[in-house]
């Protein structure tokens, strides 16, 4: 009987030891704790604009008793990162724009209404301008030919496909767009024209000061 009890006790102890060993070997299930956060990253891009420095202009040829027309060209490059785009305007600092430097004589402005095909009545002389370029409206200013500011095939004859008007001391828009440009910018060309028809412009040196202004929208 004692031997049976001893065997039984040994069996119970062995079972208990095995149970404890099994419990220590089996993996425990652990539930992970989490916490999260969000951040907002902000970048501000400042809108700015630049305009190139265009060179002073000499008209294509001097007028005389036998030379009646001349043309000239200014080019401005405008670059902007403004999302709403830009406008480019021009104006003269005096009226009439073209004035003699010493005598007080002037050359009359071309008509100052909507741009129109160039025409100077007999007995008159006029100075005016047109525009051409990527952001210039061909509906307003006409279309430039292969010679840009002069009639095709002639260096000094005024274009027949562009539309002209006279300068005023108020800004007139010649180019506009409603988005950014490329970093290379966009060129706008101003075409100057002067003509005397059955009339002599008094001899002398004449100058017009033109201001081009690029503005973000």
C-alpha cells in the first residue's frame, strides 16, 4: 500500500511538473498599444514678376524730303510665377509722344481708339505703334508677317497686317495671360511706325519716351 501511495505521489508530482513546464513553454498572447499623430507641412510661394531691359530704339531710317516711312522695334521679356498671370502695358511720358529735342516741333499721334490698319491722310504725319507676341491678341493687334514689324520683303515699310494706334500717357494693355510663364519668360514685341504723307516733318531729332510695365494679376 505504501508503495502504491509513493508511486501515486510521484505520478502527481510528475504531472504537476509537466503542467508547469508546458505553461512556461507556450507563447503568451500580447495585445499591442498604438498611438498616432498627423502633421501639416506648409510651403508659401511668393508671387513675383520680372521684365527685361529693352534697348533704346533708332527708327529704321531717317525721314527726308524723299523718304516717308520708318519702323522700329522694342522687345520685352516677361517672366512670372503668379498663378493668375500678368499684364503688360505701355504708355508715353508725353503727348504727342514724339517730340523734337530742340525746336519744340512734334509729330502727331496716330488715332488713339481701337487699333486699326495703318493709314495717314494726305497732308499729315503720324507716329504710332502695334504689338505682336505669344500673349498678344491678334484679334486686337493683327498678325505680324515674316518681317515682324515691317511689310514682308521691305525693311522700312509699315506692316499692312498689324493694327496700330497712337500712344497716350495712360497705360494700354498689349499682352496678358492668366497663368504662370515658363522660367524663360514670354516675349512681347512693340512695333513703332512713322509716316509723312504729302507733308514734311520739320528737320531735327525727335524722341518719344515709352514706359512698359509688367503687373501680376
